[in-house]
C-alpha cells in the first residue's frame, strides 16, 4: 500500500476551528493544554505523574470484571505501574464497527502508543478504546453500509445502547453477503452490546494491545462521585462551559455542544433520561421519577452507576479514572473538547493532549486506473462536481472555452466610447456603463453555453469522471464517514495491518491510500 499525504485544508472537508487548531493559531491557545507534538508528551507525563494509585487499582479490577467473559484478554497488570499511561479514543457502539473512521481512530491510538514507547522506553503506553456504552441515541448506531447496501437493526429496546441485547442482529447476519464469524461470535453469544463490542474489538485489535473500557461501571463511577455531587448541588459546569463557548464564538468560530444546568442523565435498565431541577425537586425527564436534594445525593452515594454524564462531563470522567495522556478525536470531537478546558481547570484535572485522528481515502486498483485514464488526480476528486466538471472539460477540450480576451476587448472598446461620451455629455456615463454590463453579461452567458456544449461533446468521459467520484465519495461525502471497513477487509485480510504500517499519528494530514505497483 502506498500512502500519499494531502493537506487537510485542501480537502474542503474540515471546519475552520479544527484547521486553526492544527495550525496552532495563537488565539486558540487558551482553550487547550499542550499541543500534540512528540516533545510535549514528556511534559504531559509529568503532569499526570500524580495519578492516584487507588484509581489504578480500581481501574484494573473493573477491567478484569469487564473482560471476564473472554477466554483471551490483555494483561492489565501494567496499569498498576506508576510508569504506565494510556492514550485514548472513544466512539459509539455502531453495529459492525460502523463507519470506516472508527477503525482509523483505533489504529491512530495504537500507533501513538507504539510511537511513544519508542520515544520514552522507560514508560509503558496502553491504547484505550472508550466504549460509549451509556449513549442512548440508538438511531446513530443502528446501521452500517456494506457493498453499497444499508443494513439496519430494528428493535424496540430503549435506554443505554450498551445494555441492549444484540442477539436480534442474528437476522442481519443471515442476510449479509458473506459469513462474518467474528461478529457472529460477538453478537450471538453475548447478552449485551457492550460485551459484544468488546469481544470483536479484542479479536481485531487485542494482539495490538488495545484495551476497551466501559464507563457504565459502579466502581469506576464511584471515583467520579465528588463531581456528581458537586454538579447536582452547584451546577458548576454550565457557567464554565458557557463562558468558554462564548469566548470561542467571539473569535468567529462555530461550537459543537451546549451545556445543561445539570449535565447528568438518570440511568437504569431501559431508561436514560436527563436530570433537571425544578424548584427544590430533581426529576428524570419523560418519567415519573423525582427526588428531593437529600434523596438524590443519597442515591448518588449508594448507586453512582445510576448517574450518566453527558457530553460535557464524560471527558472529565474519562480523565479522572484513566492515567491518560492524550485523546484522539475527529473534526467535531477536538473542537468540543476545547469548550471544556475551564471544567478541567476547575476540578484541577490535567487536560489531555488533543490529537486529531488519521484521515484517509482508500483507492483500489480499478479506481486508480480509471483516474489515470481520465487524466485526473485523486486530489481533484475532492472538488465539488461543478468545479470538477468545468476543469476536466477545459483540460480535455481542443479549443479555448474562456472568452477572457473578448471580455478585455469589450472593456477597451467601451472605455473609448465612455471617453468620447464624457467629452460630449457627462450624463451619458450611466448609459454607457449599462450597455457595457449588458455586453459582458452576454459574453458570460455565451461562455457558459460553450462550456455546456463542450461537456455534451465529452459526455461519456464526464459521466465516467462523476461516477468515479461518486464511488470514492459516497453521497458526496468522505468515504471514511460512510463506508464500513468490511468493504476492504473482506477483500484483503491484511487491511488493518496495512493501516497500522502506514498511518503516522503525529502527521496531521489526509492520507490517500493506493495499492503498491498497481
């Protein structure tokens, strides 16, 4: 596999806040800690060196319980060592791994751990996949695309997706074009989606040291109890995030998340509802569940697992229970973490290095040959259809389709006319200029007609070009946001190994992947 880097900004696919962060714009420095370059990890190691030994012990005990159903599992004992740290990515529990970029996130995380080990051999680094088991947005995880067909999980189950029974996916497995033993074992032998995802992720990446963490865990939540209680009583996060958000937006950026007065959900089997405070009463929305302040604080102390942090506090939860150095995220995640810097400062928790994940477009041999035959580069295919079509026709046409010289001649003619008109009657200026505009508009329209006519002459090639783009950019979007990794893995069982070999976690670019020698 060959890997060609492409600047992220040239793709037109990423928001300004994300691009400016990568460019280390000075105005954004107040909203994060250290920038993710290799030398800054030494400073981050020092900041995280005081991580609690008690938290390490609770973490390892929880991981042993969470992995108990697997016959082969990682050795978690290194996490008890004060010189062992994690690097983490996270995502929802999309069925069959979901879009391709989920795999890219995990590969980036594994490679970062390897690169840090090479740079800092006296330390150990564990790549972590934080499973969003408490998320309840089922629609976002319920489908995946394979070989041009969409497969959807239909269920009546409610609440946190990690607690849902995945055996219903047996019906989807029956209609897939190929048998998938990894997913059959995961979905048909486990009673909840969290265990199923851990099972197949362990099969795919366990040998590379990946550890899956489920935050829906009573022991881990107890470590977060001080924040739960503070949020219920004082609602600190709302003002902190609101202030940071306003500061970012004042610079002209769009922000991703909005804080709530209370940034927790009430969590139970089949139920995850936002906690709100009305007067002196706490309620779980869309339910009959309510508490006094004394009752909800008592519940938090007895059953912290029933309090699920939302997007505002989940990152803080992660950093409190993990000896973590960096978070690997996408173009939406990195910006919303920046909104949370004030929350981390308030609770005196080190802010992790925010590392953009690897981005990629995979171009198979047939598509590569088609692009070469059409005389276009893969970089050209990032353009919108109008620009791509226009550029292609102009390049392949044997006559010039631009009327730039003719427009210039009209300009010169009307300048002469205007000079004569002003000498006779200055009030004629408006009439002369109006006629000039009409003539230039006429030429503009003729230019477009010439373009269209030439496009018709090259209709076959233009359709081939747009067909190639549609194949590599499904529905006009990035391949990695739509296609599933099985589209490539089923044809090449070494696909993941190739990604691990070619992705550089500290090179923030877009990777064009093509097969060697093709």
